[in-house]
C-alpha cells in the first residue's frame, strides 16, 4: 500500500493517511473515516487544503467516483467542494449504504451483555455507539450501558458513586473480579470436603466386599476328596 507521510506540526511525528479504494463495506469505510479525522485533527491542516489532502488518498473506484462527482457538479454549475464537512457528507452518502444506519441502530438497541465478558461487552457497546454517531449527554450513555449490563453486576455498580462512562466500566470490571474471587474461595473447600466424605464412605465398602468375597471362597469345600 502506497502512503504519503506527513509531518505533524510541532510534534515531530510522521502520520500516514491510509488509502481508500471505495469498496462497499460499511465497517471498513467508517474505520477509515474515523482515522482520517483523527489524522487531520492531529496535523491541524488548514481548511483550504483538507479536501485536496483527502482526495489524493482516494484510489480505484473511490477515485473514479470523486472525479465523476466533480465533473457532474461543474456541468450543473454548482460550486466546487472546498470544505471537509461537505466532502465527508458526500463520501458518507456514497459509501455508507442507506440501510446500514438502520441496521446498526437496531443492533445497538437489542445489544446486551448476555454471555459476553465485561471487556467484550464494553468493546461492542463503544463500537456500536461510534457507528450510530449518537450525540447525547453522558448521563444517557451511562444509562444505556447499565441497562444492557448483566443485572447481577449492574445492581452492585449502581450502589457505588460514579460520574462518567469510564467510571462505570471500571466499577463493573472490579465487581466482576470480586465475584470471581469470592466464587473461587468458596468452591474448592466444598469440593475437598465432598471428595473426602466419598472416600470415607467408599473405602470401607470396598474392603468389606473384598473380605466377603475372600471368605466366600475360603468357605467352599471340595466333596470329591
């Protein structure tokens, strides 16, 4: 993959903007778009150069689509796309399929922890939150997270003080860890007791069986002699 490195201002860090070929894979497009925005924010690129900077990273189908869009706007007498906000809207309209947003919202609405670990659930929650591009107060996001969390863990977390989503995630991880430790501390002792009781019960029975069998054998007499 050919990439062009740009020197980030005042940081001395080389940052690459990945190429985009225009494949109709919504997830790939969203990840690429988020990466581009982070790079542009880091580099502090002037507004009048943002569009040109991103345009050179469009390859194959994406590059053909961009050139056709520019020519079409020129034929219709419309202004050139000069802002990143406008370019991002056009990219999204083209490469993010119409039904995709609805499917993601439904998936986010139905998502629950179920058999997932806290780490897996948190990663899924934050990924769907990003894909849905939901703009809401953090209190509502925290409520969404707790509402989909395991009830056993959520009930304990809500008894603790918290202010942000990160606070709730840390508490959930701590509660789950304590639950596992408590479970491990209880079950090994019970298991040892049950095993020892089984041994005390079974061992005499085996001895008796062995003894009875040997005695039965010794009690047999041969009447031919």
